[in-house]
């Protein structure tokens, strides 16, 4: 019997995008490399995953681009964290969804209104903080902020009017899909072109993004916003050989993963190389595999 290397993968709260990605990600890697056993585990999300990796309570974990940026630059902590990138997942932009029959058409329309920002330790909240700050707003002071125990609790609050909007993002994000398929349908509210320029001028690590038409039911046109790439991060002590095997399995299984979850069409090693803030932040084992397949010299 082949001995398996167990790799614990931290995701986020039930009903959110990271668990929806983590399960097929683990399933695909386990199929591609039968010596690996990637085991997804629900956590509180990005802001819990980073310290759990630092404490070596997780082997790998999902984290939004904003949380990754803060961790590697030492923002809000005593020193920069020593974590490494296994792969970039999919491009992700922040935006609001309201009921389709809602009167709210702009971010300024939502000021003073009850807004579901998501699960308390979600990376989406970190993105919201940067986006709102870029507009001179405070997500907790300028809105009636609602923080959740888990992301899946948000859509019913939009359905019944307890919340005017829910913040989130990404193609196929489960809470947005639930609202879009709800009794009234959904509609997006995102920064205007001028607002996008203002946000990026203050926080240049954020990138302009476009969510294609038809990403959600009833979405008649593209949605422009700002965002970044989430990553699968690894504890610094994850052995090079394990990281190498993860990268190889992901590369070989990426087409199969993309059939399981549409967002994973972007989960390529090419995109990982492009999205990483610095090449040295990519795990040495992943870099070795990239060289082996000719992505790096």
C-alpha cells in the first residue's frame, strides 16, 4: 500500500468561494498524484489562515491578494511573514450585489445603508477596507456594517431587506449566485471609472479588473472594478518535494479542475508566475517544477 503525504488545506467559512474552490482543488490533486492526500478544512478565512500557516497548524491555505500583500509586507504586524506561494487561483474583484428591484445604483447610494461585508475574518473585508478607503470612506462608519459568522448567511438578508447589499466578488461566488438566483434576482453595484482611478491611485497594488458578461444569471453587461489574485500559500517549512508534487499535480490536472469549477481556468502556473508579487515568494519546489517544464530558465 502506497504511503500518502497528508497536506491540510485551509479554506474559509461554509458557503463562501474558498471552500467551493478548495474541495475540487484537493480532489483533482489527489487524483493526479496518489501519493498526496490534500485534505480541505473550513477556517474563518484568509485572516485566520495566515497565522495558522505561521504556526504550522496548516500546510497550505487560501488567502486573498490583499491579505497576502499585508502579510508579505508586514502591514499590521511586527514583521513580514515567511510564507510561500504554491499557485495563484483566479482573478477576483470586489463589488456589491443588490436585489434587481433595488433603487441603489452607486456606492454613494449605499452610504448609511445596512451592508453585509461578509464573514468577519474574510479577505473580502480587507479588500473592502482598501476600496472604501480609496474613496475616502470607512466601511464601518459610513455604512451600517453587518459582519457574519459565515458567508452563506448573507443572501437571505438581502432577500428580505435586512441588508441593502452584500459585498463580495469573483466569478461563480456562491453568495452572489444565490442572490442572482433568488426571488428578485440580483444586480451589481461597482466603482465608476473615476472611482477606480482614485482607488488605484491610493492603493496601486490593486488592479483594474473586468468580470465578463453572463458570469451570473441576469448579468447583461461586464462589471468593472478593482481586485487582485488570491493564492494558495504554504507554510515556510513545507518540504520542497511536497511543493514540487503539488505544482506537478496541479499543472497536469488543471484542465480537469477547470471542468469542476469554472474559476480554475485561471489556476495555471503561468498565471502564478505573473501574479506573484515577487518570484522569490513562490515556493522553491514550485520554481523547480516551473524550470522543469520550461516556464523558467
